[in-house]
């Protein structure tokens, strides 16, 4: 674990969190929030994007949501940077996907099963929540790996020869 990878992971995580927050708010503004009267959006999206129905509604909610997602992204990015060399793939994007799928298994499957989230929900909603949260994890991981690879490739400024 190199300090530079952790730093690059943190920066990439913040950028990824903001990108995911903006995409979420755009989806909320173009009509996904309208489904809220028919189904519980938070259950469908597996809790990855809490408050989607109101996230794009007001400026203060949007700013709070951006900050929240940036902080979540920072934490995930630091973990990604710290574990980068130990993730068993060769490319940054696939490493991001593998990490986020592992996090999805823990936080999207195992912990909800232990605490009984979704108990009593219809099987279709539960399956939809599992599938959509898996898709969200893959998208988040791909974006994280892509951003990380571009940040890690930054060129150092040339040194002056004296």
C-alpha cells in the first residue's frame, strides 16, 4: 500500500461520489421519483442512493446529497487505493468492479439478511432491489476504476536542472 495510491483513491472516490450523486439527481429529476407513489424507490435501488425522490427536489437537499455521496466516495476510494495491489485483477476498472461487488455482497446481501431488511416484502421487489443494487455497484466500481486510472497517470512536473 503506497501513500500515493491511497491519496489517488481518495481523490478518485470523491470525484466518483459526485458523479454518482449528479447521475442520481438527474434520474430523479427526469421522472424516476414519479415512481415513488407506486413502489418504494429506496428498496428498489438497494439503499445505495438514499432519498432519491427528494435529492433533486431542493437546492439544500441537492447540496447535502452531493456532500454525502462525496464522503461515501472518499471512504470507498481510500479503501480502493489501500487495497489496489491486492485486488486480483490487472486493470483499474476491473479492480474497482471487483471491490464494489465485494462491498455489495457484504452491505447489500449479508448484512441486510442478518438484520432482516426486506422481510415481508414481495419477492419481486426484493429481487429488483438485489439486481439494481448490483448494477449500481458495477457502475460505481467502473467509474471509480476509470477515474483512478486517470488520476494515477498524472504527469509530474519536470524538474529544473541546476
